[in-house]
C-alpha cells in the first residue's frame, strides 16, 4: 500500500498538460506522420500532375515530405542538423525550379532529393532494426522504408531520364506526345519493387 500511495502522489505531482500529452504522443508516433505524407503523395499527385497545378502540387507535397522526413529521423540533435542540411538543397532547388524552370535546377533538385531519400531510408531502417521494442510506430517505420525505397528509385529513374532522354521508351500510343511524368516513374519503380511487372 505504501508504494501505491507513492504512485498516486507522483501522478498528482507530474500532471501533464494536454500539450505535453500531445508531444508525448507525437514522439511515440513519429513515423506515422511520414507514412501519411507518403501515402498522400502517392494518391494525390497522380490526380493533380497535369500542367501548372502538377508542378505546384508536387513541390508542396514534396516540401511536406521533406519536413516529415526530417522530423522522423531526428532522434538526436546531431541527426536533426544533418537531416536539415541534407533537406535544404532539394527544398531550395526544387522551389527555384518551379519558379524558374531550368534543366540544371531540375537535375540538382532530383539528385539531391535522391540522396536525401537514401539517407532517410537508411536511417529509418537502422532505427527500426535496432529498436528493442516493437510497436505500431515500428511497423509504420518499416512501411515508410518500403515506400521511400520506391520514391528513391522513382526519383533516380526520373533523374536518369533527364540526363539521358532516350533511356526510357514508353509504349507507342498513337497521338501521344511520349512525355513521361514523375508519376510514371513512380509507377515503374513500384512495379519493379513489388515484382508485378509492366
């Protein structure tokens, strides 16, 4: 009974505010935010990709993805600073490309995004594998790794297409302009990753 009284006293002394409870919940579910962002990008972008809206929607969703990825890998101050620095180049180059389309900016944005996705994927994979306890957030982290591998390769394929325009040849469809979009490279990446075929 003495221990029960001590527990009750401790619970009264350490009453947490709703904001503190939210911060604790957020820390326990850090991969959930990244997973939701990845799924939204996979669902929303192919619908909005045509024309001017497509460039802006991809950049806005990618910006949210970069922020959520930085948050997901920020276990320590050192990782936070490293992720922030790595996210800076794709963020700035990507927005500059949307505002002023230039092939060099596109190459820089895609190459730096691919590097960032690779580092984030490896960091999350390490976090999931060395985690001593398994929770729903650990499962979310594993799903994020899988989706990030698809995004990394999709970005790499898009970069390869920009560097060597004839590297990918879509099926000839009469009346089509044969231009490949980012969502088609994501489709190609996930088709390869899931071994569903083309």
